[in-house]
C-alpha cells in the first residue's frame, strides 16, 4: 500500500510542481506550503518511521546492529537514494523533498537515518560532477538493489583540515594507484563502492591538489577496520579504511584531475541541508517525548507541564525547531532552484544541530532520573544528537563559512546581508 502510494506520487516527479517545490513566482509572492506530492512523501516517511523504525530502534542502538532489513524496506518504498535522476532509475527528488524524508526518519532513529543518508552523501559527488556513463554504472546499480555506498574523505589526522589529507593517488599509465588511510567512514563495512578524495598534486594549492575517484569496494588492496563503537547513532557502521596500492581505472576519475576538492565541497551544498533536517527530526522527537511525559508526570499535585520551568523548556524547543526547519527548507529550496546555497546550508546545519542538542538535553532534564535511564528514549536522543555538531563540518567550521560570507557580502557592497 505504501509502495503504491509512493509510486503514484513519484510518477509525477517530472512535473514542474514537483521539481520546483516550496516555490513562489514573482506574481504569487512568498508561498510557504508543501505541494500535495510533498505531503504524500512526508506522510509516507512518517508512517515508515513509526511502523518500522521506532519499534526496533532501541535494539539496534544496544547491539550496534546494522539495519539491513529496514534499509531494504525503505529502498522498496523509494526512501533511499532520493537524488538519483529518473533516467538512471531513481525518483529524481529535490533536496527539499529529501529533507522531508530525513526529518521523519531521524524522528524514528537518527542512527538508522545516517546509514541511509550516507548513500546520498556518497552519491552527491556523482550527482554534481559524474559523467552519464559513471552515473549509469554506479548510481544505476543503487536503484536495482538495496546497496550501500560510502564517502571517503576524513582521515585520522585530517577532518576539518581537508588540506591536511595525506591519501594520495599516482597516475601510472592509464590507471591511478591510491595509497592512504581514511577514518570515520560511514557504511564502510557494507559499501559496494566508495567516493575517495586523494591528493594528486603535492605542489598545488588545496583547491587544485585533490582528485575524486569512484572505487569499487572489492578492489584488491582495500582493508576495512573494525566497526567503531560510538557514543550514539550506533546503528550506523563507522570504520577506518586502508588503501594499499589500490588500482583505479581512468574512467573512474570524477571530473578532471585537480577538481576533487571543489566537487567534494559542492556535494555538501546538497547534503548539509539534509543533515540539518535530520537534526530537526531528533529535536522534534525530544520535544514530543518530553511534552507527553510532562503532561503525565505529576508533582506537587499537578502535571509538571504546569510548572513554568518545564513549560518554558518545551517552548524553547518549539522555537528552535520551527526556526531551524525553515532554515533547512530555505537552503534546500535554493539548491533545488540551482541558486547558491552554501551560506544558508551552513546556517541550517549549525542551527539545527545545536537546537537538537539543547532539545535532547532539556528532554532528559524534564524526565529527571528517568531520563538518565536507558528504558526511556531521551537518553539515546541526547547521545545521538552530539554527532550533528561534528560530522559533515563541525559547528565551528559552519561558523567560519557563515562569518566569511558576511565579510564577502559587506565587501561586495550588498544592499543587505541575508534575507530573501
């Protein structure tokens, strides 16, 4: 039933309404409403989260079990690999459409969402820079079976400092040979292929020193590290990956040699709004759990919701959630219109991640001693939320991007900073 519902709406994905969501023409003015297609996608993802993810989320967290079965079900419904174009077998959803899905799945379990969302991150470089042949081969296969892919950029000694990456690739004849080590790579233990950023010109500036490669996971010379036991989001699979004389054919170079850094950064314009959407989902779950508990729990002859100290914490959650969601939507909408969104995506990611952390921490506070116990859901939310301030660019990196954007706008003589 859910699959047929999605197919009914996804079949209209080529219509102007669907490919230009959350939009407004000059004649209409600002129109903050989802289309009927988007409402259907949102409802599908919401129902999937409640029916399929929430009942097993605690088990996956305790055991650190990869959600293979859940991903397969989500894939059947079209909730995975959302950016792949229709001509390569995908549903061709926009970034805003995908943000609706990410929020709902994160409401269920952000660790399971991360396992799903890692595919979008790995695929994003191909979406923005891949040739049709590369897209058909690597994105096409993702629509034929519930496969996983990984984005391999971070290293043991280089996360935010991309210029410090040491993994290198050397051209030998018509092939490239990659050597180096990546770390904290999501889905690495289940990946069918990797996007790998490697240094190809030691003398060049950062913007021209790296090249992006598509590397099949079964290529000789790839060694996977152990599954890391993380503070939160334990359902996702995070590992180190070592590349030792890994041979990659020339046709697996993304774009041209030296364009890898730009490609990797452009991919974040697609994925950072989705990380923000996931954080909104965590924050919303924290608020809903805390609100229900506050209405049920009684102290001093009344529900704790009636104590202003508690009520105001819930009000602060709502303010943060509604504000960060709108910023997520705006950054996603800009990308769907092929407009610059780097600045807005950084604001959305930073704001939503910090709202999620405060909401989760306040939810634990509202639950009191029960919130510190694993029998209740909010301690997991607090552990899960922290990574949103770290991966895909720390909150400090986002502030660096935002502040530099302010300076650029002032120097350029912009009439105003930010806004519509």
